[in-house]
C-alpha cells in the first residue's frame, strides 16, 4: 500500500511542479532527476537502506519554494514519510 501511495504522491508532486516557475533550467532538471530516480527505484523495487538521500536531495532542491508553495513542501514531506514506512 505505501508503494501505491508513493506513486500517487509523486504524480501529485509533478502536477504541482508544473505550476511553478523555475528561473533556472538546471535547477528544474535537478528536481526532475531526483523524482525520476525515486520513480525508477520504486518501479524496479530496488530501494535499499541508505536511499533516503534521494528524498533529502529533493527536499534541498525545493527549499526555495517552501514559503510560497506549501503544497510542494507537504508533498515532499509525504514522500519522505511513505519511504520511511517502507523502511527507507
């Protein structure tokens, strides 16, 4: 069940990110890469202990949006919680 919730939350995050204006394309690429890595590990069921850095990197790349886009912050927190429930 956490895997399906994680998939859904990742999709919600991508929808919210489409609404944001990234002034720096490299920054946007970094965010997209972080999400892609999480999705790939989820699809391949290859999460391992120590992979929490993926969410940490995503959180760091989205810090500038915390104040003005609380929904993005909420979704990233939810992703972190779901991964913790999966033992990551």
